[in-house]
């Protein structure tokens, strides 16, 4: 789960959930790239035995775990800049529109400090994608209904280079993809429930997304057609390129055998009545 927050210059801040003391689910943010790729080398990503990429994205069914490398994003910031215009073209129509789900509620002022990790998007465009079979179905938040997705693609500005900068405290690394160069990088925020789910038609962890807002009452999203998804047995990666862990890659907290839909949300200026 993560939330896309539109800024006044129409760039986007993407924030993964921070601490939420009253919910039973935690979220682990991490990066994934193809092993041996230039971007994986630039960010010193590493294999994580026991992690199955297809457990997090249905489009990766049929791939082998050793084709990918990982890096945790805890307490990290990722900045992605493409082209010369900060505006991000938003074609991701299936993000959960928080301004309609919880009208009149504002984004918490400390969202960047509260979030476990952030991604800043400047330029390019975002579009609907899907990593779970319940994506694209109509979900209800009380009387409000909309189609939801659990994944978004970011595409660079045509004909322009794209620079990705990863920072955490004193650590800073960057990668630039030239115009026309293909660079694949996955950003995940994986939910880790204490146990399996009982009812995939009612999302227990919907309450987490309302922590991005001030004074919002949580609403559980429901969809009678939702089926959940049986996922391959997988660990969640625990890979940090620090002096303490450079020579040892561990993993933590097994994914449950049945995974519920983990949608993504958005706070958009046009729904707040802000002039463009």
C-alpha cells in the first residue's frame, strides 16, 4: 500500500505507510530489479534467498527468483526526475480517491516524516497497472464506489533522460537512464498480516490508508466479487546495503498463503478545489 499525493506544482509525493499503532498489519517497502541490470548495480541491490517475486506481482508468474535482486527502503527516499517539466501526467484512474472517500479531510502535515519511505515523482506519467486478480474490480467505501488497482506504472518523458536518486541518511546513490534506455525498477510496500485473511471481500487493513489524513474515520472497502489470491510461499526481503549487512542477506516474516487486495490511494488537487 502507498499513497500518491499531488503537490501544487503537480509533481507527486508517494508515501508508504508509517507507524500505525492501532492496526494489526505492518508494511515493508522494498526495491526490486533484474539481476545484473545497470540500475541494480548502481543501487547495490542483492539476491534474497526465499523471496519469490511472483508472490508480489502476478505479471511475474513464471519468472525465477534468481532473476531478481532487492533492497529495503526503510527510512529512505527515492527521487525520480524526467524531462524539464515537474508536472506528472496522471492517467492512473483506479487509485483510491481519498478526497471523495473522505471528503473535506486534509493530508497530515508530517506525512514525509511519518512515512517509512517516500518517492518523489517529477515529470513523466503514471498509469493503471495490476498485480492482483482483484485489481480493476468495483470496491465500495460506504456509499462511494470506484474501481481500484493495487499497482501503478511510471513512465519517463519521451525523448528525455531519467535520473533516479536514492538517499538514506548519509548514503546517496543515483542512476541515470539515457533517452530510449529501458530501466525496470519495482517499488513494493508489502503488507504483513499476523495471520491469513478470513474474508477477501472486506479489506481488514483499509484503515491504514486513513492514517494519511487528519480526523478521517476509517471505512472498510468491500467487493462481493473479490476472491483474494493464493500466493507462492515467499519471504519478504530484508536487504540493506550497509557495512553490517553487506556480506549477509537475511529474510523475515513469511507471506500468508492467501493474500488480500492491497489498493493504492491518491490525494488529488482537482478534488480539493485547488486551482490549476
